């Protein structure tokens, strides 16, 4: 597509950061033609723009219409076109990239597997055939509970191939979370394996599934992938993948000619209510958007090796380990393990070993590695790297500088990519693939072509330049979510009702006079713990389900490494009294209900929570008291003394704890 020639490339990679460092005034000169012109066309001539862009992927039969907006906000892209993302990610590369490496996998111990596009094709077909043997058909939902092993992308692609719908659940999620997700989607099959190794420790996965499927009537089978040892199987239900595929030689399973609007996957994410939302993405729009944005942002060339450190259990891995890079015929690297085990240079090992050229990670990971010091980076040759990316939360200046200096050799651009599970792919970022390397301190960048972003004030009017407001997307784009699984009202209410007919992402932002966006963080009751999204209500609901808890308020407080951690104020039922033991019990209870990624900075027992007259808990006040920040306007409080009560309980409790610790 729009490739830069080499001289242009080195000029901008070299000069943009210098330009950035010296903080020179922004200059129109740095708008590169492909980006600027494409952005204009994408909005002003959108019909012909999308027709042209859609040629980047292969269609079984062409679409007659680009966008069906007859039933807003249920927009449908390329509605009568036939396309299958698996075909675009695998089959179509057999002609020119048959022996090119598609997937590199490595674990903590340094064991690896390298699959060419032909290998991937073989494995995907083998897996698809096994799925067919189990009776999986188009439209069936299948839950995948796997760590970052090759069978994770393989099973996703195999399901897409036959038109079934995958729901990948992060392998750090607990039994309860898995159970809820199976039941919400009525999954017919669960795919899992025995275990994963994390920080050298074995994490059991099959056991979590055994517990979950005792409460999920829809599940007919559990497909178990054997790793290195025998696994206990439940005869009536469990099927060993290796047994199913042992004797069969499968050459090809026909690709289902899915409609552009056929469901591809559901991915659950947290919102402001207790129940996670099943975000739905479709073959055509999502496929095209991940294909294009990978190209626009990460600028992948034939010899690139792309390393995205995310887990495929989250959207970042779906879009930029699996679907985006593979549809582009790129080489994608996946690593099963943590960055600081056995040593804090595990990732730099991988970059050096495989010659990684484009590297994508999160601010929380940068902060973790930063704490170990630069020495761990120094002993590695990172000279192959040419482009860096960041995602998940706003990157703080200290982490940015460390990343830029130590990983980027003070020269590489960092694309600070803003997007969401719901947006399918990157929305705001620098776009090196379109010649746009522009960086400004703290800014995410400019919207990608087709992204009609703006900042609105509370009344839905465009905010002034540099005035804080809500980021909005004013027209549909191909990667947008198609709905919330089984809950159309929630789709409309969450995303399209704050401002009429405009997509509301739920983040604060400002826009400057040059059109650069700065995302400032969540505007709703959603926490970002190490970049992972979790609703405060979701945690509160778990707390309340414990017999000792009468009510609770959960808030987020800043944390130097994780960005944010949860803190709870808990009112106990009569008959229960505060103790360190109960505190531990409740924290364990939350972890076992939600997963260990929900990290707590504190849990306080209080006698009363501040509420409005209508009985709503005022989290803002709780937050003020706990973090020592001003509590703000309290005129709507039902009972002013609740603030002092809260303060007193927290002080007393802290005293008690230190007392207990001394004893
Ligand atoms: C929320 C979406 C999309 C990939 C991972 C997270 C925050 C994400 C950035 C960024 C500032 C960011 C927003 C957004 N966020 N990237 N570059 N700068 N904030 O996906 O779990 O759906 O979370 O993450 O608050 O709404 P997610």
C-alpha cells in the first residue's frame, strides 16, 4: 500500500524525536502527504475511500453497498459482501509467502516453535477438522481458555474458518468469570489445556474448567490440548485433541464463505454495571480494520518481525498478535510468560534472538522493567528495532522517557495507540505506515483515516481547543463493535445515548489547535489495573455476595507500577467484626471470583458509606477521603457526618492493623 521509500523513512525516524526533544513549535511541514490526503478522503469521499481500502483483503463475492445505516446505531459494513478472516490471514498467503515464518512462539524456558504460513495452514485445517468432528457448526459459540500457546491463534483461526464464534477468556480469569462467560454466550464447546508456566510456577487451567463446566448446561464437550504429560479426563465430556487428530490426515477444510456481517468473536469486557459485556465483532468490518490499522500504524514490511507483548485473552492480542499481522502476511511473535522471569531481560532476549523490528507493549510493563534498571537492557543488541508502540492507558512522562531512551535508543518513534475492545483496532495514533511520525509530548496523535473523532463537553457541544471533555467518534468505522451479545439495549445505552447518534467511548480527552488528541483516562466507574479493565461495580457485586458484607464502595487509587489499583470500603453485617483475617478472606474471595489481575491497594472496614439522598453511594467522596484529596461538593450528601465516620473508621482500622502486625 502506501509505502515510504527508504530515504524518507530514515529522515523521519531520525528527526522527529530530535524535533520532539527540543520541543520546537509544531510545523505543518511534518504532515506527510499520504496521511493527510487519506484522512481528508476518508471523510469527504468515504464511499469511494472504503471501496478502495476494502481491496486490501480478499472477498469471495464483492459487496454492493459499503455501509448499511438504515437502523442506527446498528451499522453494518459491506453487508452483502462475502469474506472470511481466516482465508485472509492464512490461505491467501500460500501463494507468495508459503515458506515465510508466520508465527514464532517461545516460553519462559526458551523452548520455541516456529510455524511458516504453510505450517499454520496445516495446523488450522487440522484443528478445523477436529472441530467438525465434535459437531461444531457455523454460528456455534466456543469458549477458548488457553495460555499463549500456538494452539490459541490456531483454534481461533480454525473456528473463524468454519464460521463458528470464538470467545477467548484470558487464562488468568477465575472459575466464576469463566462460568459466567460460558453461560452468557451458551457455549457448546470449551477448548483448554492442562496448565501454563508463569514465573516458573505451574498454573492449572483444566481444573478451573472442570469446576466451571459443572455449572454450564450448554457445554457438550471440553477439547483438551495435551502439553507434555497425561491429563485426567472426564470420559463423557472431555476429548483429547491429540487423540482426535492422531490418525487423520487432513489436507483441507473448506473455508466457510461467511457474510461480512457474520459474527467472528465475542470478547467480554468490563463496564459500569456488574455484568461484563460480550463485545461482538464481525468478519468483514473487523477484518478490514485490523488489516488496515496494522499497516497504517506498524508499517509492516516483508522482513519485519512484530512482537506484541499482550495476551491474546485481551483485544490487543486478538487484533495485533493474530488477525492484523497475519492478514498482512507478517511474522508475529508470541511469548508465553512474564517479562521479568527468569530475569528482567526476557523480552530483550527475544528481541535480539529473533531480530524483532516492531515492538508493542503497555505502560505498566515499561514501568515494571524500568524498576530493574537499565543494565538489563544494555547487554542486548536491540539495533533491529525500528518502531515502538504503547497501549492500554496513558503513558506517563517518566515511563515514556525510559522507553524512548533505553529501548528506542533515543531515536525511535513511539506510537501511543488509543483504542478499545469496542473499537476493534487502533483509532488515534501516529501512523508511520502513512508517513505520519508526528509526536508531541503526552499526545496520542491524530485520528486514523475514517475516524471522525472529536471532544465534546457535557452538553454535547464541541469543546474548546485544550478544554477537557469526552472523546467521541461521530460516524461509524469498519472496526466498530456490532453489538453487545444478547443485549441490544445495553449496546445502545452504553455507547450511543450519552450523545445522540455519536459513539461514546467513556474517556476524557483534550484536543489541541493542531487536532492532536490527548487521552486523559476513564470518565466512568471503570478501573485500569495494569492496563486491564475492571468495573468498580463488578468488584462491589462480588464483595456483597460474601455473607459478611452489607455494602461496599470500590474506588481506584494511583499506583506507581500498575497505574491504578483498587481500594474497597466495606460495611459489615451485624454479627461480623473487622479483623485482619476477614480482610484477607475478602481479598481472596475477590481474587477467586474475578482473577488475580484484580490487585488491591487496601480494604477498609467502615461503619457507614457516604450516600446521596436517593441512596446512591458517593464514590467520589470515598475516593477523596481515602486518597486524602479534596472530596468536592457534598451538598447532595444525605448525611454529612458520614464523611467523618468514614475518616474515623479508616484511621482506626489502620491503627488496629499496625497494632495487630506488631503483636
Ligand atoms: C481503554 C480501553 C485497546 C487495547 C487495550 C485496552 C484506555 C487504551 C490507551 C492509550 C490512553 C488508553 C482507555 C480506553 N487506553 N489505550 N494509548 N492512551 N488510554 O483495551 O480493555 O478495551 O480498554 O483503555 O481508557 O477506553 P480495553
